[in-house]
C-alpha cells in the first residue's frame, strides 16, 4: 500500500515540475538515477545471492530495464499531455497488456471472460479519455497513446523482472534495470536542464521523486510481496491511480467529469478483478489439493 501511494505521489510531483517547465526526459533520468542510488544502498546492506554471474539474470534484467525506461518516460509525457489522473489510470491498464502478451505466447488460456474484461476496460478508457468528444482540448491523442505505452512498458518490466528473479536477487535486478534507464536517457535528456537541476531551488522535489518514485517504493513493494499474495498486491496497487487522481484534483486543480470518474472506476474494478481471478486460479492449480483431485 505504501509503495502504491508513493508511486501515485510521484506522478503528482512530476506533474507539478512539468508545469514549471522541466523536461519529462530529465525527470525520468533523475527518478532512475536517484532510484539506482537507493537500490545500491539496499544491495550494500543485503548483498547475498545477487546472481551477477548468471547470464540469464543479466538478459532478463536488461529487458526489465527497457520496460522501466519506457514506463517512466511515457508516463511523464502522458502526464504532460493529459494530466496526472488520466495518465495514472491508463498506466494501470498494464495487466491487460500482460494478458495479450500471454495469449500470444500461449502462457495464458484465452477465455470469453478475459476478453469481456478487456472490452469493459476499453469502454472505461473511452469514458476516461473522452475520445467521444471530437472537439475536446483537455486530453490529446498523444497523451492517451503515451499513457497506454506506459502500461505496455510496465508489462514488459513485469515479464523481465519475473524471469530475472529466478536467477538473482531483486536488488541486483533493479541495479541493472535502473542502470539501463540512466544510460538510455543520457542522450534524450536536455543537458542544460539536467545540470540546472543541481543548482535549482526545486532540487528537493527531484530527490523526493527519485526516492519515493523509484528506490524506496520498489523496496517497499518487493518486501510486501514476500508477505502477501499476488492477488492482494493487485488490489492494493489500485491505490496508485486513486492517490494520483485525488492529489491531482486537490493540488494541481485538474478537473474530472462524472463520466470520467465512472470510466476510472470501471477500469480499476475490472483490472483488479481480472488480476485477482488470475492469481486465485494460479494458486488453485498449484495447490496439493487440486493436484490430488
């Protein structure tokens, strides 16, 4: 729950900084760089079982790095174009992309219930993004596209992290993933702005963005997964878009209409139910009782 709240607040901080003129690439770069520093401290405290000598861990960690790079960057671009509330909710559609990839790779079985859930989510996206209003200036196609790409990138991170975790520690995986992010964003990030952060009065916000939006939040989430089920985790993760949306309305003066709120609730409820059903089904398949039956 704390990790989800941290991610939601990170979106609000990023939204405020972009209104001040800061480039999304610069925000993503500092979020990843500071997150890397925090994870390095975590590794120093708990160095065992890193898996740095396992080439499979390196491969999947690099995949996770590509995913988290896209997730951070597309999310901030979506915030800039469409606002925090819309961007956060669109990114929460990541489980839908996980299902589509799983269908393509034949990892998950395609059912009418799952396709119905995805159709319901799509309808929620239509309500949330107000694409039915041709003359709407509030939300751009670019913002919708980058928001969905943020979700797709997060799905890529989930696949990479899940496979890498079989061969190495979470700390080692995140170190490689955040290093990939930092290297990839060195070029696109505005060099003048990147250096200006160090002398800006806004630097504490960048520090908070990196700590709660990357380093400490991932630590909290991974520790939480060790003490709860994936189904419960999928439910409490709903706090991220809820936190982001509420704070965006209260702090950034963003506006949400009735149908947008209805679309948001539809997306959150459907994706959470789908994740809960999938996790429960997986546990049933893996249980000794089901095997004996």
